[in-house]
């Protein structure tokens, strides 16, 4: 199983942002990139529970599509 799972990608004025779920710890992360294997991320901006990260995502990237 991959440690990181990309749930959304959004192009912003300053580059792409990825909404990622850390499968081992159950945390959510907003970061600049994720490698194809899903085992490495770079430049995490926000980390925490889904509700907290979802609010930050909406401020940075606009509308958040609900994740099931």
C-alpha cells in the first residue's frame, strides 16, 4: 500500500497544489508535489485532520470537491 494517496490536484497562480491523505497516520496534507510511486511528498504546507485541511484548501485553491 502506498503511504500517500493523492485525492485532489488544483492549479493555482503559484503552481500546483495536491491534497494528499497519509494512509499510515490518517492525516491530510496540502503539498507542492507527490512522486508517482506515492511514497514521497515535497514542501508540505498544511497537515492535520480533514476538517482543518479542507478549510485551508478552500482558502488556497477554491472549491473543495467532497472526498468519500
